[in-house]
C-alpha cells in the first residue's frame, strides 16, 4: 500500500479542558499518513484515481475549525473517522500536536493509527 501524506496542516480551534481554553482559539498542527492505492493514478495521470490531499485538507479544516472538543484524543479520533469513512482510506496515522501546551515543551499531543477493518 502506498502512503499519501499531509504534513504540518495548521488549524485554529477551541480545544482544552480549562475555562480559559474554552474562551480562545488555539492552533493545532496535523501530520497525516494515509494508506491508499495510487498505482492507477500514476498510470492515468488523473486526480480521480488517487487520494486528493487537497480535498482531505479542506474537509479537515472545515471540521476542526468548527469543533469544540475538550480532549485532543477525541478530536484525533473524529479526524481519523472522517478520513476512513469519507475518503476510502484503509489505514491512517495521525499526529495531532497542540503546541506549547506544557511549559518547556515544544509540542504535546497524540499519535494514533486506525484502519478501516477495526
């Protein structure tokens, strides 16, 4: 299986458990690796035969901007569900970075892998 990736997708959203976090927007950064068969796209040179990373990005931006989850774990799970259910991806690996949420750390977050077969 081939990998289509999106790296460093920055999206602002409401995320966090603290009252002050519920009142502001914070930037999260997504890195995605999505398993997809892109062989036919290489043969036809046509966008309809591949996983359109622009369409995936647009869908995730629209979803994340309007979400208001408390936990990054919940947001990460919902993002992977969208990718698996709407884009026919067999497997996805997502790194969700909440940035400098912990003093002294360059980034914190979660890395999850999900597949369409459970």
